[in-house]
C-alpha cells in the first residue's frame, strides 16, 4: 500500500457513503516510523500526522516543521497529566481525553496559554480493562464535565476490540456523539477505515498501510 492507494480508497469510501469528497481527514500515523519514511510522505504533500507518545513527537516534529512547513499533529495515545503542557504546545488535536484529572489539567493550561488543541473524548466502546477511555455509560456525563471546564471538545474517539466487528463499535460511537451534538468522530484504522467512513467517521487513523510495518527496534 501507499499514501496514493489509501487516499484513493478513502475517496471511494466517501462516495459510497454519500459523503463529500475530502470530508474525511486522513491521519497518517507515523509513530515509531523511521524518519525517511515520514519524510517521503511529507514530500508527497501530506500534512496531517498522528503520534502516540509526546516525547517521540517532540523529538522529530520540530525538525520536520522547519524543513516542510506547518503540519497538523494529532496525539492518539494516552496522555499523562504531567506531559499535558508539552502536548498542548506541540499538537493541534488530542484524541485521548479520558479522565477528569486530565480534563482539569488541560483546562488550567488552556487558561494560562490562551489556546487549546481540538479535543476528542476517548470512549472504551468494548469496555476492555486494558484500554483507556471512558465507558459508554459514562460518556455523556464526562462530555458535560469537559464542557463545563470550557474545553473545546470536538468529538469522540474509539479503538474497537480486535476480535469484534468494528462497525458495531463505530455505530455506538456515532450514536453517543449525535446525542451530545459532537460533529467529529475519530475512528477507523488500516484494516477498517472504509467501514468507519460508512458509519460517519470524520478522521481515520492509518499507519502501516501508508508507511509499511512499524519498526520497533
């Protein structure tokens, strides 16, 4: 696969879903990818990327921004409260808002800095104990708490269980978003992003299908 292949598949999925071409944002997930692969995607003109760890992103993206200009950077992985300031200064969106303590830290920093990235509440749709995210039953209350803190909650994010039909989880996330008046849905990865588009995804997160298998060594 490649960026061109994924972009073509994404545009075709938008058409099938009756969505406007280009209405779904493709986040190229560059975590633990070698710099040369990331640079190759930047050289093709792509400017929306996703990272899982603040420290890794801080080590590579200032240099890429110097060489390639502005890049929209999305934090997809868990965020520790003590890394919140660094995350807010580096990322344009945070997809892993998942607990009151983090919401309070982000709200304090937003007041201090006078700005805040777009925020997505992570919902643990499969209620898996090893995964972060608020339970579906607690999502409405948590969104209300975040809004009471004047946080710019734009949408919801989920990572479906690996062994379950993802479309059921995408539909659940869309239902929660709709009843809370949230316009954005971050859902769908390399293996299921076309299903996510059918269920209303506004942001899909694709890594290996663009860059190749991740390198962890």
